[in-house]
């Protein structure tokens, strides 16, 4: 195994062992990811406020910027955790605040809150295999007159 392979294994092992230190206390990764996405919305809501000041972006952790159903202490804890640990990085991406890149950068690249997660409620539009098969069959029947059948080539 080359040097890079060994280094990758060591880094992977250390991140596995100490990865929970990146999370707020008593919070699992899925909740932290959901919280991060809600915090993005709070930051965006704060940016629309007349009192907005990018230097004091941590004011977005005020519950008045959270959605009514999201006003929990866990979300507040996540918000303060992000502001305390990633304030400088957050300042660097504020130019993308109203784009999809902002959520991706904050929740995937910077905090790694959502890195490696596949949350089922976010992928509710993805059809099951049976639904895909039924859709393909339906489309083949619907467009049968335009389908071309490939004939196997003859071996010479």
C-alpha cells in the first residue's frame, strides 16, 4: 500500500473515532443535518431583516428567525455551535446567501453536518423501482410506433 493509501486509512480512522466532536452535545448526525438546513433558512430570513449585519450573523440564532414549528432548544444549540465553530467560514460564503450553493457549502463542505447522509424525507420524489418499471412500460406502450427494435448482428 502506498503512502497516500495509509494516510487515507489513518485519517478515516481518526475521523470515525473523533467525528462526534464535530456535533453539538447529545445530537445525532441526522438531527444536526436537518438543523443546519433550518439554520440556513434562519440566516436567510435574518438577511432580509432591516437590522441585518453580516458581522453579527450570529443574531440569526434568535428564535424569531426560526420557523414557528422549529423553535426548539436543539435547533438553537445547533445554531450556536455552527456560529461558534464556523463563523469565519460562514463569513466567506455570505455572498451566496440566497442560492442553493449556500446550503450545500454550509451543511456539506464547512460543517459536514449532512456529509454522507441520505435523508429519506428529502428524497420523497424519487420513485421506487416498481414505479420506475411501471413508468417505463407505460412509455413503451404509449410510444410503441416510434420504438426501434435492435436486431442482433450476425457473426462473421
